[in-house]
């Protein structure tokens, strides 16, 4: 059995990517706190992992879109000194175009993908920083940098996850807290059925198996990567993108408008 590594709290852990994270982290030596809405599915996942790994697995049935349930998970993160990792995996998506989408569904997506992830991170960060160690893994999406691919609100929520993670990495650089953001492409989970486009309708060459996705993400974490994009084979593409972003950052705020926006002197009125 692997050496104990503390406890990993994983949201959206009753199926798909979250359940695979639970299995893999238990095999690495983590005890688990699994969070999701469906208590029965959580119980089955927990039972299987306990039997196969011998690790301690606790389940918390919670709807992270509900303020009271979310607060209970926040309190656990801030108050349990045994928690050493937070995997912010819970989220929903949509393939609906703007003219077809239900605005209440879009608001619920923002609540889960943005607000819950932010609040859980804010609960974990002081505790992790105070102990000088801890890991936060935020599951974003390739739509964080390619928002035209799917629903615009979904892309916006994942762009938040990327930007928020970039700031966390910057602010926590000297604290011993590791930040990783994972940008999956199309992955074979029930996400697609819920989002409105069954995965069977996608070209097979763009769809990654969920276990391959998680194994790649954990390999990236072991490499101490900040951004892990399992489907991007040419790593230099991200490096060039990130270098251009950082190079531009120092030129975005100046006291004068750029020349292209200045009124031409002597132009006819």
C-alpha cells in the first residue's frame, strides 16, 4: 500500500472524471471525501474503492448549487486539517446556442461552474497556505481558450476557471500550495448527454477516454505543470500562447490611447 498522503476532497465524484480521480488518488495513497448530489451513486463508488484499495472513503451528498450545502462543504475544507488536496471537478455544460438556450439554465451553470468552485477554493486556500502545503486541481476545458466551440456561457465559465487559477498560482507562489488547471477536450462521459449532444454524435478522433484523461492530468500534476491539456500533442503551442499573453500584459494599460484611436489633426469636420 502507498504511503498515506492525507485526504483528497473531490467534487462531482459520483461518476465520470470525478469517480476516476477518486480511484486513482486512492491508489496513490490518499483517503477520500467524495462530494456529489446522488448519495446512492456516491455510496457505490466509495464501496468499490474501499474494497479495492483499503483507503478510508467518506461521502458527502451535497448540491453545490444550494447555498446551505455549499457552505457545509466549505466548512469542511476550512476546518479539516487532514485535507491536503481539493479537486474542483463538479460542473455542467451546454451545447445550446444563445438563441436556443434557457437563461435560467445558464444562470445555474454559472452558479456551479464559477461560484461553487470559487467558494471552495477560498475555503481551502487559507488552510493550505497556513500549513505550507496543499494542492488545488481545477477542471476547466479547452473552451476556456476556444469559446466558440460550444455554448458561450459554458465557455465563459471555463475561461473564469483558467483566469482564476492563473491568479491563484501567482498569489500563492511562495506558500507551498500547488495549483493545476486541467483543460480537457471532448471526453467520453455522460457530460455530453446532459449538455444536449450525445457523445456518439462526435467524431471519434476528437473524443478521449475518461480514464486516459485523468491519468494524463495526474501525470501533469506529477510534472508540476500549471496547465495540463491532455489532448494537445504539441506542447509548444501552449508555451507560445502563454508567452504572448504575458508579453502583452505589460503593454495593455498606458496613459494615452493608441495612435490608431486618436483623432487626426486637421481632419475635416
